[in-house]
């Protein structure tokens, strides 16, 4: 299952620095707007101790964690939906991702230029979100015009689409993100075909600077208003120090903890970000394990066993007979597959079984 999260934000808020830290991959990060022109792509493993524990248990030759693709997208500016800056090119890059990680600067530093010459995180979010909304409004308006004839002919699919488009148009005209719209099962496929930018889930990444003037540490009113906004909109956010994480990117886990404290950092921001992005997309992980390989497989929450099997191969859905399932921790506690069978811990599940996070599965086809 291919997953992609676009890193977006205004110029000079730390997007490329964050991308470098995430992917251990060097892209141009300069102190001027548009340091990134073409989107850079990096595949990042999802932090999950269970994978290595299962691999050690099975003495696997290969260990393959779940992964998320991060795309570093050049800085958006006010008017991007009208072609300002690198405008439409950026919006197209965002359109191709599954979700958005919007980087927001929450530190003051006179040596790092801000495109608006002042630090106003909530204002920055409003600028970015408005560009997404305006671009979507153009998409919706154009589509409404194109289906007029089918609606007049009484085409039922066109009439349903028109109804959904009109709901979207109203929301967008109010300056709200399309992702607040509640849709039923018939309406959802209509919105998917539109590839709307503001329909994507958004994770706000608050970028601070160790030793700097950070709004969260200063008890600043600007930060208070920001948190109020997140609560009102039920938005997800993480706080990270992109510069520290970039400096630590090549160190081993133990060294990272020591150096992060030395540099004034707190939590492992990168791991928190990756996990939050994974959860935001409503994904879970199941495992397959054996001598050859232990692997984490990414699927949507609520998937049945045959659907989950398609993460391995599309044929698994049609050829599915049954699945042998055990929770990962119960398998480890049992000490071996043989012992787990003797204790009756391994269950045989059919087509209706809904896979749970942490299941270890062997598919029978």
C-alpha cells in the first residue's frame, strides 16, 4: 500500500530541513524562498519495535518495516492558486499526495527571513489553507459547469455529483476546508475523483528552535491562539525541532537521546511525526514472520482478512481460504509457533474477520 505525505508550508519555515531529517537524504535547504523547485521524495520507515522483536523471534534473514513516503514540496505563497510564486506546479504536487504535513514556524530569529517579515503562525496557516481552498473552489466550479447537460437529461449519477459539488462549493465559499464535510458512502467516491487539496487530512508540524525564542516556551499569546484553533477544528499537531533532528539524523538511537538532550531538544520529534502521520491516515500494521523474512504490512483500519491480504498480493483477495492469526505479543510470550498452537493461541479466521493492529497472520490460499 503506497502512502504519501506532502510537506508544505510558507518559504523558510523549515520544510527542507525537516525532510532531510526524516529521510537522511540531502536536498537543498537555503535561507531564501523557493530553495526547493522539484519535489524530493523519500521513503521513511514507521518506528515500530514490534518488527524487530518478531524478526529476532523468528531469526529472520530480512526485516522490513512499514513505510510512509514523504514529499518535500516547494514553499507556497499567498496567491499560489492564482499562479503566484511557483503556484500551480506546487498545488499539483500536493494533489498527488494522500495527506499534508503543514510546517508552521513557531520561533523568532532575525537571521532567518520570514516571507511576511513577522512570526504569526495562525496567519501562516490561514494563508496556506486559503490557497488550498481557492484552488479547490476552481476545481469544483469548473466541474459543476461541465455536468450541466447530464443533469438536465436527468442522469442520476450526474445529479448525485451535482448535489455533492454544491455542498462543497458552499463550504469552500465560506473559507472552510473541504475535509470538514461529512459524506455518506454514495457521496465519498464523488469527492475522491476530484482529488481536492483541502479534502486531505492535515497534520500541523510546529517547528521550534532549541535555545531560541520559541512561542510555546514564552507563553506567547500567538501560541495560545494557535492551540485554541487546533482544539476548535479538532486538528492534529506535533511539535518538532527540525534543525536538531537534521543534525542527529545519522546517529544511532542511543547517541541520539544523549545528543538531543545536550542540544536542548526533548522528545524524538521525528518518530512522533511519522507515527502521527501514519495514524492520521487511519492505518494499522499487521505482520508476517518466518525464517526468510519478517515484514510489517500497512492496511486501512477496518479491513477484512481478504482485503488485508492484497497488501501482499492482489490475488490474495480472490484466492483467500482462511487465515491463521495470533497477536504479536502472545506469539512472543509462547516462545514458538508450536507452543502457541499447543496452547490454542493461534486462531483460524474466515473472510469476515477484521484484521487488528499487531496481528501476526499466515494466509491460506
